[in-house]
């Protein structure tokens, strides 16, 4: 059947347009029509619509009646709309009347009712941005004598969706497990002892400052009501010069003396204090040498790190083979190897009040667990800067924790920060969520060839967000 191209005068259009929002009465012929098929295409500048209405119900339309059909493109979000010229299906007498009274150009819009059970309606209009999610409807109005409306309605046509086909990620945050918050504070003290002696003199040389540093570390923990000290460890180190047996005596004796000083200062229970000793700090010597450009450095390091050689012989070999370097080491490195490393091990109380957690997050985040930070984040708006800050602080406090990195990657991707997300994903491990987020990162960058296999892998690992991502790719044709 040939296509009908509609053209009518403005006056006729006004007559044919039904009132917006009027209630349809299903008794008339106009409401019994329906849409059979419709094809909508969008070119760079045009919207092309080809539809077919089922008008079989108008076969027996009364001779003096007419039914007007007006295509309308209308926005689903705004008040924008575009009304197209109307078509008229007329009964026998009305058809003859209109053919006699209308001009030749206007007659194309008049069709005799019952001539066919199908009515093609084709039109092409200039495409406008608001049409990207519009709908096409066909307003109908049946008129009797003197053009008086007796029935009107709306036939729903296709809904348009020319919005950009973008990937909409679902986020895969992981709730960290609760933990017993064991922490530690450490330091190194360089206590001066008299030559070859183990007595501690608090006022001797630099001892006041070194002992004060130890006390400050302990007090930071001891004076916090939310903290319980579990143990305090001191390990004493001696330098490699001198006989091994004497160095054993000095390292043990000096460590015991320092432990006794701390116990007396705080009245700690003996079961809290721990001590150990390293008679000759060869590992420390190697680390210090690696930071220098001293002559024959590699040869000296080779001897110092060779555990098959007795300690006393190692020191003697370095002294004999490299006397100039040995004198420099004796003066510049060995003093640094005589140190006492101390560590306070403690447990922090749990926090459940979001207000308290929020305050600690900015003042003392090391007291918080990942689970507590996660709980606080859930009280914030997910797209807010404050929400993102929580996970950035969490990953700074726990830089190698996979869950901290997964949650930070979620938040970075949520803000379109693919570069930061990539850094976090390097430390996120290989869980289903981590694999999925690597797919999200690729998808947001437009690389669906990389994203799709990752989503498939994550879906196979039980990640529901990955299944939704695959559905989007398939339905929206994102990988084509």
C-alpha cells in the first residue's frame, strides 16, 4: 500500500487536535484502533518514523463521521512536544464533502474509512536534543455532524531512547571484618655506657635525651584511657669490635639494666616486660655500608654478611684487609650499631559511636579499625567528598590491605578518578570484587574488550555486580 504524507491547513489542524488530558470514552470507533508496528530511526539531523495503525474497526464508520489521527512527539521529561499534521479517515458522505471543499494539496490527508484495514503513517522531522528520550503517540478524535467531537483518545506509540549508551557501574564495597586492634610503637635509643661496663647512668652524656624519648613513647600509650599495654620489649645490640663472648655479656647486661630502669620508673609488672639481645649487629653494619660509597665497599659487605665465618674472624679480616676503611667504619658506623630497640605492644578499645569515630578519623586514625571506618562511612552521603575521604584515610592507614584498596578503588571510580583507582587495584588482590573493579575501570575508559572478560571472570566467582555489568553490555551493545 502506498505511503501517505500528511499536509493540512492550520485551521484544520486546530480542529483535529483533541483536548490534552480529556478522558476517553471507549464506546467510539476512535478508541478501537491500535498500533500494529513502528520503526524509528535517527540520522545525524533527522528523526524518521514509519508506523502502521490497525484501523479495521473503522470499516463500518458512519457515513457522516470522521476520525482524525494526529502524530505527536513529546518529551517524557520536559514540556517539549512536536505535533505533526493530522490524517482524516472519513465515512462515505463526509469523505465526498471534504474532497469537494478542500484544495488538491489538502486532499492527501483525507482517506476513505474502510478502504484498508491498515493505515501507514510516515514522517520525518528535524531531530532536537529533547527527543532523545521522548515518546510518540497518536491522538485520535471522532467527530459527528458539524465537526462536533464525540470520542477521543491516545494510541501509545514507541518510546525513544537515543541517550548515549554509557556504562553505569554498580559498586562493590567490601565490609571489613571486625578485629582485635593490636598496635605497637617503636623506637631506638642510643644509651651511653662506660667502656666495657653495663651500669646505666641517667645523666651520662646523651642519656637524658635518649631516656626521655623512651619515656615519651611509653607515656603516649600509657596515658590513653582507651589503650591497654600488653607488653614492652627491649632488644639490645652491640657493635662487632672486640671478642664475641664479651659482646654477649655487654649486650645482655646493658639490656637488663635498661629494662630494670623502665620497670622501676613505671612499676610495670614483670610479665609485661620482654628483653633480648644481639651481641654483634652485623646486619646493621651491612645496611649502613650499603648507604655509603666507601672504597672496597662490596668486598667488605661480602665478608660482613658471610655467616660461615666466625664473628671474631670476620671483624679481624676486615681490619687486616682494609685497615683504612676499618678505621672509618670504627669511627662512623660502629657507634650507631650500639643501640637498644624498644617496642610497646598495646590493644585499642572498640568504637561504635559514629560521632566518636568521625572525630578520631581526623585526630587519631591509627586507633581505628577498617571495620569502624567502614561503619562511619555508611552514615555519609555516598557521593560526598566526606565519604571519599574516609576511604582515602583508610587506605593510607592500611596501605597494603586488599579490602582497604578495594573500597578506595570503588570510591575513586565513583568520582571518575581512574588513575587513582589503578593504584589501589594493584594492591586489591584477586577477589571477585577486585576482578570486577578492574573491569569497571576498563569499562569507564571505554575499553569493553578488556572489561567483558573481567566481568565474566568475576561473575563466575559469584559477583552479582559483574552479572549486571554483562547484562548492560549485551542489552546496550556496548562491546560493538
